[in-house]
C-alpha cells in the first residue's frame, strides 16, 4: 500500500516538468483573493504566463462562486483538475456524473468543464493519486505539443499583461 500524495507533493511533481510554470497566488502578489492558495499549471518555457491558453491543470482549495458542488470549503478538502480531452474523459470517469463530485479519491467529470474534457479528483488518495500525477504529466506533454505547433505555424505568443 502506498501513501496518497499530498497537495504539496502533487504540485512538486508538476514543478519538476521541463518548461512548466506553476502559479500559486498569494496575498500581496496582485492576484484576486479568491485564487490565493490554489495552483495553476501552464506549459511556458519562457516563464511568462501565456495569454492565449488556459492552464492544463489546477489545484483548488475552496469553492468558487459558480463551482460549489465539491464542497471544498470544508476543512482539508481540495481538488485536482486536469484537462485530458473529450476522448479520454469517459474511460476515466465511467458513468459518474457531476452529482457525485463530493466523493473523494474518485475520477469524476469536472463539475463545470467536464464536457470540455476536464476530469477532477477531490482529495486524491490510494485509488487515484498516482494516476492523477500521470495525467498531469500527460496534460503537460499535450500542452507542450500544442505550444510547439502554434510556434511552428508562426502564431504569436505574447506574455501576460503585468497590469492584469
């Protein structure tokens, strides 16, 4: 039996990936208070937040106004969200619907973005922890390939506006 990964261990595993940018908003850094304590994962080898893409994975530690079904405001609850693509969603989540999003250590469609190919796991544990890290690695690789494809097509890649 293995020990389930902690939130910090999952974030550390992502930090080790080549070209990753992990944003962890904190008080005083100019980010909205709502995002403090969460983590956002981007492929950004230049270290700049991409403006034309969303993160490929996140860790959230609280409910957001339009996303309360996972009951993340309870103590010691957090959720990992990973973009796996629509084709891979169903094999991971089976027939679980978003109404089961309060169940920990189970792959579920993201409560808001499941239709767009996002899975989530509340408090990854023995059943899902290792696979969550693997999926984050795969999502990172997919984000890298998309970035390289955009660059090869000459698409502009702009750094984030620091005033935002």
